[in-house]
């Protein structure tokens, strides 16, 4: 099976892996999914990608894609029925992956970054939420009325930010972001990508996704 299907090394809760799975599922690309135990990474993953971070997509022709956005663009290049790529906002995605992710990590693991209190990291990360909220007050999705690559690339990270302190998030005043996230969490997109898979080993039976 792995000789004919792309193989996706993934971790269910990783936001980078989540957005890769979103694009693959939306594009209708069947893969063999290998759920990685991060504390016991399989040698097959290490051989493909020495940095050993997920997601990694191993294509049947031998090409290895090691970055989530590369996987998303590859998947959408195969099939993009709702024009996710055409509606993409690379600058906003870059801001998410850069400054917002920087403060998200420190907000989520504030005890590892004692230079500033948790509230500081939350305040800095919230500046990005304010930008998103302004957009979402104008239309249903970040790039207009329709869901796109921009939403798929950013939502998993906003989900993580919201989960650090759900009470704060619900009372933050970012009501448009809250509704956008709630809609995503109730969607078939989210249900599809968050199905649980057993940790993969070389002895495992192949698991198909989606």
C-alpha cells in the first residue's frame, strides 16, 4: 500500500500536522497515515527527515515534503475545488507562523519562559487575535465569504491559543474570532482531521486517511 499512496507522518494535536491534514482531506487525497509518538519517533521518519518534526509527507515518487505549508500547497495543486489557493493571504499566514506562534509558545508554556509573566505573552499574542477579529467582523472567513487556505493554515494555532485559558478567551471580547473558531470546531473538516489513530510502528497495519 505504501508503494502507491503518499505516507503522512503526523501527530494528532500538532497544529502544523492539523493544517496539513486539512488540505489533504479537502483535496480528497488518500494517504497512509502514520501517527508518531513524539517521545519515540520511528527510525523510518528519522531516515526521511533528520529534523524529525511532523508533518512529513513521503510521496510515491520519493519526494519528501517536510513543511506543512508545502504539503498544503502540494495537495491543493492536485485538486482545489473551492479555490482555497486563490483566496490565500500569504502575509497573514506568515504573521501567524512568525510573531503569533512565538508568543503562543510562550503563553502556552509560560513556566519555561520566566522573563515575562503569562499575561504579557497573552497580551502580545492577542494583538494578532485583534487583527483577525477585525477581518472577521467584515466577513465570515479571513479572506472573504469563503473558507480558504488562510483559514485552514491559521485556525489550528488559534485553537491552541484559546485552549490555554478557555475562560479568558470566552470573555476576551474577540467575539468574531470565537464564532469563527466555534464554527470550525463543529465542522466536518475538524471532525475528519481529529479522528484518533494508534501510534505507528513498522509492525502496524496500514491506516488510511481520510
